[in-house]
C-alpha cells in the first residue's frame, strides 16, 4: 500500500475552492457576511488598525466565511489582514484546530494552506483532525495527515487502525507498511496491535485474533521490561489481552496474564478496583464459578469491613456497580436495601449522598422493580425532610435533577409538587422580596421535570423580575421550541436564546424556520440598535449564514430585502 503525502493541496483544496468559485460568481446581492464586513469596515477600518491584535472580529468573519460560504471569498478577506506575527500564527492555528474540531477537517486544512502551512503546527492539534475524519468515516485522510509527522503518526495511529473495524486486513497492511517488524514506539505499537486483534475479534475471526494477540503479547513484554515499576498502570492492556485470548481459545494464556495482573495489583488499591469488573466478567463468561464466587465474596466482605469502620455510601455504590457488571440482581437488591435502610448510611445534608442513593435506584428501575424502587425513593425523601429548610431545599433540588437524569420524570414532577407544599408552609411569614430566590428554585425544579406550566405559575405569583427570560430558558431546556419561540418574538431584543432557537427550529427547512429567520432579520432592523461594533448582532447573522449553508437554501425575497436594508444601514 503506497501512502501519498502531498494531497491536501490537490484533492481537498481543489474541491472546496472550485465550489467556492461558482458560489462567488453567482453572488450579486449582499448576504449576511456582507453586512458584517461592512459594519466592521466602518467600526474598525483596516487602515487604522493594521495589526493582528486589533483585527480579531475580521478573523472571526474569515472563519465563518471559510466554513459556511466559500474558500475563495475567505482568502480574499485574509489577504487584507495581518497574520505575520508569531502571535497571529499561533491564534490562527488554534482557529484551524477549532474548525477541525467542529467536524470540518477539510476546511481546516484549506485554512492552513491559506496561511502558508501544510500541517498543524502543534503535536496536540492533530487530535482534532484525526478524530473528525474518523467520525466522518474517512480514516484514510487522517492517515495521510499523520504521515506528515512521524511523532504524531506514532501517537495517533492506534485510533486510525481502530477505525478500520470492518476491514481488519486493511489495518494490518497499514501497520506493516509503516513498521514492518521494527519496534519504534512499543507502547503505542502495543495499542495498534491490540486494535487490530480487536478488529478481528469483532469480525468473528479467532484465528487472526490469536495471531495478532500473540504479537501484542510479545510487544507487551517489551513494554513491561522498560516500565517494570509502572506495570500496574497497564491494567487495561492486561484486561484486553485476557479478553482476546479468551475469545481466541487460549484460556491458559488468559489465566497466566490474569495471575500476573493480580500479582501486580496486590489484590488491593485503586488499580485493583478499576480492574475488578473486567476480572469478574472473565471468570463469569468462562465458567470459573469458584473463582467468580470467591471474588464476589471478597468484595462484599471488604465493603462490610469498611461499613463497620467508617460507613460511606459511595463504597456501597461501588459494590452495586460491580455486581451489576455481571447482572447479580439478587445481591444488588440486598445491597440497595442495606444502603437505604441502614442508619449508618444516613445522608443528613450531603446532597451527593442523596445522588448516590438515587443512582442505586436506577438499577431497580432498569430491572423493572419499580415498586421496590418507589418504596426506597419515599425513604430517601423522608430522610431529606428531616433537615432544616435551606439544606432540605438544596437536597430536594438535587434529587429532582437526578431523577430526571435517570429518566424518572413522573417521580421528579411529583417531588416538585410535594416540595411546593413545604415551600408555601415554610415561607408564608417572610416578606415576598426575601423569598423570591427560593421560589425561583422551586420553579427551576418544576422546569427540570418538564412542567414549565407549573414553573410559570410559581414565577407569576411569587417572583417579580426577569420572569420572561427565565421561563423561555425553561422551555428551551425542555426542547419545547414552539412555546419558547412564542416568548422570544414578544421580547424586546435578540439574545443567546434566539441563537439556540434558530439552531433547533431550523434543523430542517420548515415554514416555522423561515418565519423565524424573517423575525430575526426584522428584529435586527427595528428592535434594537445593531451598531457597527455589535458582536451579538454579528452572532445572529452568522447563525443565519450557517442555516442557509447547512439547509442548502437561499434567502426568500422578503429576507433578501431585509438583508439589503441591514447592509445599507451598515454604511
């Protein structure tokens, strides 16, 4: 397999540059980027601001044009700007990384070529490009970029080889072409060989899995010779090799590695705990019943010993998670009962303790033991109500949010409604102004649970300031776009909320999307003064540019007239 190096200046750049030419030639009317550029020309004339440090808004405009308009147009603007200093080049490289990180590595490479570079300038920057191409299922482009820098290649190549999951032979060819039988970077080459072996395992090929697991094992021995004092840090590599050998039919070698791993951890400490679920899974999957049961018994005994000495709910949660890895439902229920009913595990005013307990309930809900989970939830709520009002409020808000996180919306709504009764009882004798913050928290609880109607009722009755923005934010968080839009169009200005609405309402080309684009443009003309230096107004325009680009549409006739007015006003 012959790897070609200099390809970005031809394939990627040519494709995007030509598309930009056709766009530029077709463009005869001002667009949203024209408006921003004219505003900047008046606010920050380049003749008066010739240095990079005063041109940041222009570079932001350049980036938006490059990503969502045309490379030719972006290059024309870039030629007017100062990017000669080291500071400028550093910042522009970060800009290119950001572009790559948004899923546009091709355009990031175009950007680099425009500032005279053929590759990212820092080792860490390669990650954005590699990850983006892998996400786009184009690992071949990531590979070609990595061939420009051997240090970056050695470090990031494991991710690229892993991306050839469906074609493991291709990953092998790449590895052999680069390394052959040479050991250059043993730690990273170990990751590569493990990735290849895993590719074969996923494809149900035990023969080739064994071949490359043996190669990985040989590399692992070489790594451990050089880093013997850090052997335990490679616990995950041990587990990967054990899993691969088990699949390939060499359980004896898997057991040898397992003994080495246990010896390295000393059967205790953080790394032992991290490896424990993998060890249990191996025993469980391969019929080592005696060893499996002994390991469970040891884990339970260790947790019980901690309980006797210094009870900590988090230790019980760790055990429950471990038991869940092999679906030990009966034992899980026993441990959850102990967590919920033991006085030693009382949470008092520790909100994180309550969150641990709610986490444990999720195991019951997932196993369809709803009645039991509800019983324990009531115990948790009763426990929280033993606190004074302020810590109770903090804890209850945390519980509501955690219930939503695990998908128990109905329970969260009920808890918010029950909490309202306590709020009304506890706060009735205080002056209204003093308790607005508390009622805002109650409204937020309702909002977490998706009950924005109740949140609005609380705010209207008990809070006098900033209601509309707060309620709109709750609608947005709950993805109730129609309700949020109804409020935004009544507002007196354009905020970040409008950007969020545009992003979501205009995910597809709908009449509502077109209406909201028109509303946004009108608002920029009539609702607030969009000055020459107005950064927030520019963000609204940039978002419109993204929408036109991503949906492949042009402004309607009415929208084009509004853009023309904004362009004229900018002069």
